[in-house]
C-alpha cells in the first residue's frame, strides 16, 4: 500500500531538482524544519509558561525529543519485525517529519489558547490544534501558492490524528449554556472536539483518495460519548508511531522538568506511579522501578538523565506492529502499539504529569490568563479588522467571502502568534502605559 500514490503531492509542478538525492520524506522534513510555523514553536508553551525558567521544555524542544523517539521506534521495529516494516514502507525520515510537525498548529498559551479560540470560533467551524496543523500544512505555509507546504500524501495522512470534522464530532448539548462574559468561559465546557475543519475538506479528501470507498468511510467512523464530544477511532500506521513517540516524550521527558524544578515530590511519585507499576508485573520495569526512582530524584544530574533514558528505551522496545483486520489497505489496517500493560504503565506517568504539574493552580493561572488574552485579541480584531489587522492578514480578511471564512482568517492569525508576541500585543492594545507599538512589536 506504499505505492507512488502515497508520495504524490497536490502541486505537481514542484518537482525534484537535478542532483537532489533525497526521497519524498526527506524533502518534507526540510520543508517542515524551515517553516515559520516550526520556528515559532520555540516560544510556545509546552507545560510551563514562557519566562518561568530557562530550563523547561517548549513546544520546539518537545517536538525534537518526540522526533528522536519516533526514529528510535521506527529503527527498533525494523529490527523486531523487518518483513512487516518493509511491507508497510515505514521510513525513519517520514516518522521524524511527523514528530517535528505534529504540534505546529497549537496556538499560544497551550490549551488555554485552544479553548479561547474554539469558544470564539464555535459558530464558525471551531478551532482545534491538530486541525490547525493540517490547515497550516495544506494551505497556510508559503511553499506553494495554495497548497501550503505541498507535502507528500502519506506525510499528511500520518499527521491526521483525528480523521473527521469538528462539526460532526461536536456534542451540541455541551454548548447549550453560553457565558455572559469571557471570564466565565469554562475550560471543561469549551474544550474542542479533536478533528479537522470542514473548510479543509478538499485537502482531506485528496489525502484519503487512494483508499477504497469502504476504507474511507470506516476510517472516519466516530464513537459517540455521553457528556463529551465524539471521538474518532482510527489512524494510519505512521500516525500511530508518531502518537506513541509524542506520548513517551510527554510522559517521561516532561516529568524531568517537574522533578528538576521541584514541582513534584518523591512521595507522590512513589504513590501514584511506583506502587501501581510493581503490580503490573512488567518485564524489567516492575523490578527496576525502585532503582529508577532513586536515580530520578538523585542530586546527581547524570543519574537522572540515565533514568530518563532507560525509561524511554523501556517503552520504545515494548512497541510492535499489530494488524486490526478491519481495512483493505495495509497503511491503515496496521498500527503500532504497546505490549500488554505497557500502555497502562505509560498512562501512569502521563496522569502523574497531568495531575501534579499541569493541574497545579500556578500553571492553570497562566493558562487562564493566556485564555483571556487570546479572547480579548480576537474580540478586538473582529470588531475592527480593517483598522487593526496587519496588511497581509487584512487583505485575506477582505477577500474572504463568508462570515465563517472571515473568522477563520482571524483564528489563523492569532493562533500563529507566540506566547510573548500575543502578550505584547495585548499590552499595547489594552494597557495605557505600554511602550511604543513600533518599538516592541518589531521582530
């Protein structure tokens, strides 16, 4: 199923240059790394807010770590299941590209910015970070006139974590009560469903066009959930590898930030992670978790680094390729997954980071503040777009024909901001003693 159709690009005139020895996925990696959207990740929140410390990870360093883990997964699968890896056409450069690009659609201030933009866009197609990633790749980046980065079809398929549309996934009962003020917007109520935008339907349909009609329909199947938005069920083999790499990077590497900055205690880690892991009877991990904990909380940085590396290796080597026996096409019928109980073990690390770091009031205060900044910026620009938007964005807004399209232009503009830029812009718009706009907003 890794035929030439999967290396096709929508804009065929951007052909391979003379003497260019790279394959399609190496060229895609270069386009991603040299894009403006990728560079902005250096100033976007991962877990801790910009300015808290010079140690913590940003979206950029997280993406680089995920890419390193992703290539490690691809390499070990090539050794563990060589015939299957070859049959599926798993390419380390492709996996690296997916991991580098997977977060480029995330707005400033992490989930606070995402909630803010979804609230402001909920009547105009919604907003969601993964959907915005797809939009940047297929439309917004300037490697081509109208096709964004003009990436290979398989690269785009690998970046579609949720293959259905926000409109289809939305549970409208959650949005029945609308707040009287932006300050009353609750994150739980306005967290977006994970999916694509209907306005990008043509690009999605092009990506899945090599699949049979039956596969296309099944691939976009969703599961309804009570008091939650619906969720998609399937992804490609490449996407499954990227997601595992992302989860490992989040659960293990972000834990290191929390330990170094004394945001978590050893007692809480032993209670929430160590004790449950011992009961899972996992080869190596269940017997070594006490020694790993000693090293994680050691005063010697090299011991902590060794423990982090050992944990990453443990989870990478627990991954294998499994067949679902649901699709005709191998590229979506096979997925990478953990051996039994390793998914539970990684979930313990993820939950620990979420509950003891992300949910900390100090972090949530920053997220809420960012949420308010983004909503205020959106409200200002939508009130007088021709007056306040920069020239290029203003031109796009004027060329947009429908109200949905005009709102999408605003969402594209604000979601592309870094945390720092959005904060400075907010200060210039709303704080009377702010410095000159020209002085502080010049790149």
